[in-house]
């Protein structure tokens, strides 16, 4: 379902990241398109940038190395690029980034 306020995210079942416990119930695309996630789609945790996949019940699980190995190089690169802002924000939040020391 689309957000009632007209935002670009899509409501998903409440879930938490298996890596860090970040709780979420929204998904959005990197491009900002309004696309409803489907089972098998990849998502990235806003808490830790772990790469997750939606299961048949639309709950997430960690991707496996075998799954990631089947992705075309351009897809793997796009996923890594999408993770960077989250990873950069985490680094600055814990005081290890260049802006935190400035």
C-alpha cells in the first residue's frame, strides 16, 4: 500500500533487520519510483546497510553469498552504491567520519 500522506514509500509488514534489529515497515526504491516490493526483491536496512531479501510472506532475511554471486555485476554495483549513504551516515554517527572530526 502507498503511504497515506502521498510519500514515495510502500508499507510492508512490520519487520526487523536480522543483522541489527532495526525495525521497519516501509520500503522505497533508490530511483524514487512507486514500486511495490515483491517476494525475492532486495532491500537495504537503513540501520546497518545489510542487504536483505523479501520472503514469500514479505518479511526479510539476509541474502546469502550464493544468491549474491548470481547477481550480474551491474546489479551488485548498484546495490553497493545504494548502501554507501547509509554506511557513510553510520560512520559519521559513531564519530569516525571526516565530518565528525572537523
